[in-house]
C-alpha cells in the first residue's frame, strides 16, 4: 500500500520512537512527585517545553501540553472566552474549521453565544473584507485555521490579527496542519492562542499542545487540576511529549527541503492528470498561499468515496477529506465553505504527501487515477 494520506496522520519517526521508549523506561516519574525521579521527569518536561517554544517562536510560559489538536482547540477557545477583552457573546469562525472547533461552537450556541461563519472565496481563502464587515461591537473571538486541512490553503493570519487587535478581539488559530510545514515564528506571537498536534509531524498520537498569550488571565475549564498550571487535568505523558519534541526538532530542520520537494511532487502529479484535465478541478490558492503537500480536488461525475475505494483496491491510500469529518459520513467542510453544489461536494478527494513520497509513486498514483477515470467513462 502506497500512502498518500499524510494530512490525516503520519508514521512515527524511528528516532522519535527511540526517544519515547528511552523516556518511558528511564524517566517514568510523575512530574508532580517530590522525589528525584519526579524531579528528573519535571526537568525533562520543561526542557521539551522550552525547545518547542523556541521552534514556534513563543514564550515558554504560555505553552501547555494536551492530548492533541482537538482537545487543544476546545481548551484554547474556552480559555479565551473565560478572559474576554470586552463584553459580548459574538464569535466569528471560518466555515471550513476542523470538526473539533465546530463542536465547541455548537455547544456555545446553546449557552447564548452567536456565531457567524465566514466562507472561502474561489481560491480557498477567507475574504478579509467580509470578515471585517462581520465584526460587531460584541464580537469577542475569531477562530480560524492557519492552513486548511483539506485543500492546504494558507490563511492571512497576520492581517487578521491586526484587525482583531484593533477591535479588542481574541484570535485563536488551529496550527495543526501548518506546524512542521511552515515557519510560524513570525505568525505565532500575533495570535491570542493556537493549537498543534504531534501525530501530524511524525510524532506519537495522543499528544499535542496549546499556546495562550501569557498576558491572558484565563480560568481553568476543569476545576481542581494541578498539572499544567491547572490548564488540563491528568498526569502528563512525558514519553510522548519528548518524542513529539524530537520529531519537531527534526522536521523544523528540513522545512525548506520539504517545501522544495513537495512543490515538485505536486506539479508532477498535476501533470500526470493531463489526459483527464477537462474533468479535474483542483481547489488551490496562488503558490505563496498554498501548502504544496495537500492536494484537494474533484473529478467530474465520479464520487470521491468511489474513487478512494478504487485507489485503495489498486494499492493507494488517499482520502475524501479530514478523517474526523469522514467518520461522520458527511462531505468535507471545505466543500461547503467553497460553495460547491452537493454533487460537486461528493466528488471531493484529498491527496497529501509526506517524507516517504517519491516521484515514481506520485506518477503511479496519477496514472492510476487516469486509468480509473477512463475506465469509468467507457462503461455502458
């Protein structure tokens, strides 16, 4: 099976796996324990926190570890709402946000919050002017993905952060797809909070983090917790934190190399689709606003789920969008944000590249998709 679903999850890096085993066997103490083993675990934890803060370009004291991106989004939004910059109950969010964000927003509506969802333009980007027009005197939060998980478009977080600050609005951003793919050191300090995840960067599953601007006097959502300054309860997973840090160090050192590789592979894949180009729609932004390793597309007249199953039958793993969304058996959120008709939405598929992807493999995938489409067209 040739894997092209790296935006859903990645294999654990071998060196990160070695770090995990080493820490799990030699630094197994509880960070809250007062004996030497607890102290060693605590020291390792803070070293990891400091290293990740350096990679992300933020203050160490604002970084908290979570079980992943979904929990991170939930806790970050709740933390910001517990310390608003002004009175109000209006929230602005991207229509294509991750399911974890929409889940929080749906619950908040029941608590009296009003939510305005902003769609994408034809290039898969938020219309900044429309977002600005949606701001009300009682708007207290904007939540927007840095990189869309289904088509890979890079949102103008820097520009939106200026608008948010001018109107005393917190800005949360989901960095799960951009962490380890884009140098976020200039963007990270501009937001009120962001979330990230380990298993998207060849780290372990079940670990991630949240950054909250240290100047935010947030209140804990879960009462009585002693870990992470009360940000979340439960004994910290130090082996996973250490392994995620090792994976982050490794991927941060090859950002330029990866960008060059994925740009070439993306162009090569699109070139292989030339024989069926009249049927193919690729949802993307200009190169400077596009993450190269995520290719969101539709093939006219062929349902994405059928195409995914046919590719799987021929030895290729692709997807029909975010894995969390697929589990709910509904079209990818991005198709709604793009304003696609229901039939076009059902045609959506996602191909995402990773460090093991090769030119030979991408050619094989493209040629396979062409054969599938031509075979489909020749049916009576």
